């Protein structure tokens, strides 16, 4: 199999994730989009691993790490969202503009 | 710089005189020192124990010693030299200052030194407790310096400077008690009257300078005795003009009006300036220029003689009706100055100077004595005096001596000098003037005796407790009385005429008549007139009853009124000269000043303000400030716009970031 | 192998479609479930690429835990369940579209330009080998990541903790 379709798919996933970050109004949806991006990166790593025939399986190992980190990040992120919700009673990302000028 | 004059005409005149040697070279000290001393007194006088008087006394003491030594030199050897310092030139005229050391100047130095020393000592006590004590001594010292500048001047320019300086000091001193309006008015009157006369002096100096081409007095005199045509044509005019100047300073009729009013000043001032020194400046000028008058301007001498005689008579008459003791003495001074001027007018150089010499001493004595009386009685008016010979014996004695000297009784000083003047008038053939002068002697004796009786005889009419003044005031009186007695013995015709030798020791010779012996006609006329005056006055005022009633007995109403109003001369001046000047001339000048001069100045100010405003608004505010403001406000506006980028919305931030990434990666991909 | 190619094309296409549903749907639950599907297809792709362990990890950890966490988050933040028209920020849409498409373009161009090789098909990855490498060569990052997890755990608990005094009745 050629490697290119996979790469293009990963790129597409990445840009879809970007679109989601920029467009979604709910904080949780944004986090969801971030997961998409991470996922795209995972695909890239595994594809390269397969392409290179790495004896050390570095791509896969790194993918595991990314998944782990993503999990941790989601945990923290949702904790923050919870706090935000407690304070503002809303999950609308437009409401959280306290760093405004 | 300094050059000792050695023009060949030294050989003329008296054969035996020297140039005075080193002492003469240093005579400038006595001219310059008073000015230095005045400066010192101004700045340090207040801190000294005697409040500056000690500096003045030291200075005048030095002057006295120096001038005495110069006199001694003149008596023994004869001194005649002059020194010049060239300070530049205007056109063809050299500006020179310097000092003269010859017989005439030495005599003047001695008179100034002696009388001023005694007056200074007297004033130290008399002015004790008065206002501006230190400034008084500054002015007195300045005056001494100015008078010495005047009498030591070898050029007409320096003479004029000294003349004006003396006028200024007179103004300062007369107006010492300027808190009262009449005192400051009197000072103003003195100054302005002198100034009017000075116009004549200045024009005369200009005429002389232009026609002779020099300002040096000795050269002008040389030209006058050697028949220089350019000078001869203007000689009469110059002579009269110079005399007009002398009229102001020496209080000749009709410019005498300032002298009686000048009695508003303190008595030591009157004694020094208006008896012995300042008023004699006019006589000094005539004496200094005598070769000129003799040689070329002898018609001018007729004018001089006329005014002198008028003055001596008219002033004497007014003195009779005065109630103020100092005013009597003031008019007496005017009258005696008339005698001196008349003497010059009749060609008697020595007689005039001799009378100046003796008059200085006994008039100063009389003034200081009057000061002593006034100090004790606290009033100038003779109506509040009387019977003071018991309480003030020393003042009384010295005053009597002064009176006798003034009246001209032998062997006191006034006798010899007045006699010489009468003799000269007689010799010159001026019989009418001679008669008037003799009448003047009668009047002099009369009013002086009247004054003495009203002051010292009878009963005390005042309210206070008069007592004798202390020794610092009476000692000068005694010394001056000594001079009043002996000063006349230096020029006794036929026996000892040392004074004549002294004052004729000059570079330019003096041509005059020197009597070999007494002119007995003149002598007896004068003596009789004097005795008659004394006798009549004593009879009227003392013998006939109370002194204060004496006036009634001799009063002839219309004449008395004219005399009391001073011949209405002051009223005439006010009505026809002062008031028109004050109203019209002053108004014109004032309007010129306000409208033209002030307006010009204001216009400058307005223009400057206007220009300044423009610069401020356009350049500073509009230009520089605006640039600054614009830069700051534009930065502000830019910032206000840019800050809008920071919305606080994370999605937008990500948007910007990604846009940047896209742009950069495009750049890299396409360009590189 | 053509069969694998076709399968992979289908999978990838499906992946993209589902991913698009994630970001465009107006129903949050649908979005979360679409993510599940995305991850599932990703796991399938990994299987295709001989990375079995990773695929399993994705299924277990990602789908099993993370998505559940997400669903919890959605519930807690009272996201409106069901269709909600306000879910998208309409102002940004066009610009976001442009941006994402440009990023896609750039990435794909770079990838296509750089990589041109073939995938090596193997019989699978030995899990034993993976474990060995993980714990010998990559033990340090392994430990660090575990610390990160620990920190995240503690942090999460701390952040989400409630003070009883401040608690409102309406809060959970």
C-alpha cells in the first residue's frame, strides 16, 4: 500500500479538527476537536512506523505516550470546564473573555 | 600721561617761584582722598563708633595739614605749577584733568581745609542724634572733595565738573531734612537757580574754548594777555557769560534768591558752604580768569562792578528786616559777596581775594555761633531769643568778635579787607559806587548790631532753658575767633603785604594797583560808617527800650514791606518764570513724553508681546507641541485600535496563530 | 495489494466523513458518539498497519475512558441535549473554513512532496517486543508520563473539589 492516502487522511483529520476548534461554541466541543487533532497525529506516527519498518517501534511507543497524555489532558480540561461552569453557569466559550483588553 | 607744564611763559610774572617739587606732585591726594573717604563712610560708616565722622575728620585733617604745608611753601618760596592728565580727545580738543598748585589755589585749599576741619568738628557734636548722620558726613566729605576739584582745576572742563559737583552736594546738604516740604523746595530752588546761571557758564566756556582752541586755563590767559585776535572778538561776550555763571554760585542780584532759603539746611552746612566755600566759587572763577578780564574783557568788568554794588546794597537792606537769625547772616553773606565781586569789577584782584579770606573765617564763626544759639534755644527766630549773653558767655564773646570783624573795626580782620575794597573803588574813580559801598558798610554794621542786641541783650523771650554748648562746639568758635582777629594782619599796606605776594604767585601775571599805604579817605569813611551803624543800632534797640520794640521805631511802612517781601523778586520769578514753565512747558513736555516716547516704548512692548504670542501659538503650541501631541495621540489611537485584537477569545487567538503559520509556510514553500 | 488498498480507501473516507460529523453536528451527543466512531475507525486503520497493541489501547483507553469522561462533562455542564442551533459560532465559520482548508492544502502538499514510499506489511507487532522496548529503552519517558498522569489525577481532583460551605443547592 502506498503511504500517501494515509497521510492525506491524517492531514484531513487535522484540518477538520482545526475547523472544529475555531468554530465550536461549547467548551467541551472544543476539547472534542482537540482529540481529533491528536488522533490525526497518532495516525501519522503509526504510518511512519509502518513505513520505516522500525525495529524499535518508536512510532507506536510514541503513540502510546500521546494517548496517555491526551487522557491526562482531557481529565484536567474537563475539571477546568467544571470549575468554569460552576462560576459562570455557562459553557459558552465566548463568555470566557476575561483576558480582554 | 602726567606732564609738568613747562611752556616758556613761565618766565613772566613773578620771578621767584618754584614748581613746588614733590609736594606739588602729590597734591592730587587732597582732591581724590575725599571721594574715597565718602565711599568708605557710605559703606562702613554705620559700623564705626562715631558713625563715620572719624573718617571725615581724618580726611579733612589731612587736607588741612597738607594745605598748611603748601601755604608755608608758598610763603617761603613761592609755588606755581600745574599738572595735566590726558584722558582722550574730542575732535581737536584734548580732554585733560589735573591740578594747579599756585598761590590762588593754595589759598583756597587752606581756606577750605581750615574752615571745613572746624565745621566738621563742630558738626560731630551739633548733628548728634539727627537723622542720616552718616550720610550727612558722606555728603560733607563729598562736598569738600568737589570744592577741591573746582579750585584745583587747570582746565575749564574740570572747573565745570567741580562746579556742578558742588551744586549737587549743595542740593544734598540743603535738603538734608527733606521730610519737610520747605526744605526740599529750598534745595530744589538752590539747584535750579544755580543751573540757570550755569547755562551762562557753559556757553561762556564753549565760546572761550572754540575761540582759543584749548581748554587749559593758563593758555587761555596767556592768549588774553598776548592780544590774540580770535579771542579778542568774543572776549566781552565770554566775560559776561562767565560772570553770569558766577552770579549763580556767588548769589549776585538777581540770582541770589536761593541763598536765604538755603538756610533750611543744617547750620554746619550753612557755615561751610554758604559762608566760606561754595559761594566763593564764583569769586574764585573771576579771580582765576582775572588776566583775561584785565587783558581783553575790561568792559565786562563794568558789568561785574555794577551787579556787585547792587548786590551789596540791596541784600544789606533786606537783612535789616529779618527775624530769622540765619537769614540775617545769609543776606549778610550775599552782601559781602557783592563786595568781593565789586572789588574784582574795579580791578582789585588782591582786595577781592583778601575779603574772601577774611570773610570765610568770620562768617563761618558767625554761622557756627548762630548754630550754637539755635541749638540752645531750639528756634531760629530772634523773637524767641534775648538775654543770652549771661547763659552763653563763650558763644556771646565769639559772636561779638565776629560782628566787629564783619562791621570792619580795627584791628580785626574785616577792617583791613573792607578797607582795601573801598580804597580800590576810590582809586578807580568810581565815586558813586564808593558812596554806595560806604553806605553798605553802615548798613552792615547796623543789621549785625541789631541781630546781636536782639539775640544776646535784653530779656529772654523764649520758652526753654538755654545753656552754653559743650566744648566740641565752642572750641571751633574760639579758633575761628582767633582767625577773625589775626587773619587781616597778613595784608597791611605799607607794612606787610604777604597776602598779595601769595595770591599773585601765578603762571599768568596779575596787573593791578597795589597801594603803598593806607588810603586814609577810604579808611575813615569806612570806619565812620561802621561805628555809626553800630552806634545807631545799639541806640535804637538797646537804649531806647526793649530790643523787640526797636523795629517799630525805625519802621517806614512801605519801604519795610518791600524789604520784607524781598523786593517781590521771588513773586516775580514765580509768576513769570516758574508758573508758565510749570503749566505750559511742562504740559507740552509731559504730553510729548506720554504720547510719543511712552507710546513708542509701549509699542515695542506690544509688538514683542504680539510676536511672542505668535511664536507661542504657531511654533510652540501649533508646531512643536502639536507634533508631540500628535505622536502621542496617534500612538494612543493606534494602541486603541490594536488592543481590540485582544478580545480574550481563545478561538480568535488560534485563528490568528494559524493564519500566521499558513502565511509563513506559504512563504517558505514558495519563496525558498 | 489492491484489496488492502481499497479497504484502506474506504476506511479513510469513512474516517473523514465521521470526523466532519463531529465538528458540524448541532447535537452534542451526536458529536461525542461520532468521535467514538472516528476512534474506532482509527483503531481499524492501526490494525491494518500492523499496530495491534496501539489499536487496542485506543479502544480501551480512548474510547473506554476518555469518551466516557467527555460524556460526563457534557452532562455536568448541562449542555442542551438534542439539536441546538447555537452550537456553532457563525461569525467565524467562513474564515475558519479558509484557514482549515489552507492548512489541509499545505500539509498534504508537503506530505505528498516528501513521502513517496510503501508501507511494509508485516504479520503484526510483537507486544512482548513493544513492552520490552517501552520498559528498557523508553523507561524514562514512561516514568515521566506516569508522573504526568499522577499529577493530572491529583490536579483534576483538586480542581474539581467542592467546598461544602460554598456549595449551592443547584450545583452538583
